[in-house]
C-alpha cells in the first residue's frame, strides 16, 4: 500500500517479475488535482520499462463497455473516466487495462483514444487493450444485453469491441501468461469446465 493514509490504501501498485500493475479506485475521486490522480500519474511515470516492460492497470468500472447498461457504458466510462484516465494510459504506453463491474467478458482491439481503433489485430500493438473480466459469478446473473448504436458519447458502432460473451456457459476467469518482454497471452477460462476449457483468447505482442 502506498501510505498509511486510509483513502490512499484503495490505490496501489506492485511488480511481479517483468510486470508492473497499477490498481486504482473508480469509486473514489480520480479527477485532475485529486490525491488519487496524482498517485496514478506519478506511478505510471515512475515505471522503468527496461526492468518491468509490461504495464497493466486495473480498476472496477471500465472505460469501455458495450452492454445496454446506460449509466456504466454511456456515462461513467466515456464521460467521467475516459477524458481523465485515458490520456495517462496513452502517454505512458499502458499495455493492458483490466476491469470488472459488468458481469460478462469483453475485449477491445488496441485503442488509440476515444474509441478509435489503432488496428484490428494484437500484433505489434502500440495502444492499450481494454478487457472486462466481470463474469466470475454473482447473485444478479450474467450480463448479456448488448447495444451497437452509433450515436453515443463514444460510438460502439465503430467496431472497437472485438469480442464479448455474457451468457451461460461463459462464466469464467482470466489467465495471463507472459513469455517474454514482448509476448503475452490472455485466456478466458470457463469456470464450469473440468479441463480449463478456453472460451476466448488472444496473444498480444509489442515492439516497445
């Protein structure tokens, strides 16, 4: 934890091998000038990519989602979080952004800003990939209501969402494998599978 301050214990970071992970709170003030924003900006700027070449961020509510949850996907993500947090993620070349909250699985293509797709592959990516991994199970059920309109705060109709799943048997968890400083794989593993059946996966490679 970054300090003895109780509020700051809700955002922290750590290294695991060649991976740096920043955890932040979407439930607390992250606006420019806030204590949390200062911590996020300082932490991302301090990462030595020669030591920890992979940079991941994780939080509760996603910046990008395409379910029909109006407040989450048309207000919180694009209007509140995106203008504040995405510039930092782009500036410091975050590789992967992981989120929960919505009870499904969804992955984006590499996004270069405001829903703009950098490329429709994960080879030699230069922009962050956003993944919602909120389908582990809950008493409200999985989210399987999707929208694809083109007149929203950031349009989902531009195809930034590469894959999504939210119905049975898509309940699962994510497994990340890092082979070296430029190759990693994310797999969506079905919880009900005795043999760790993978519903979806992608390999992310980079030059930097």
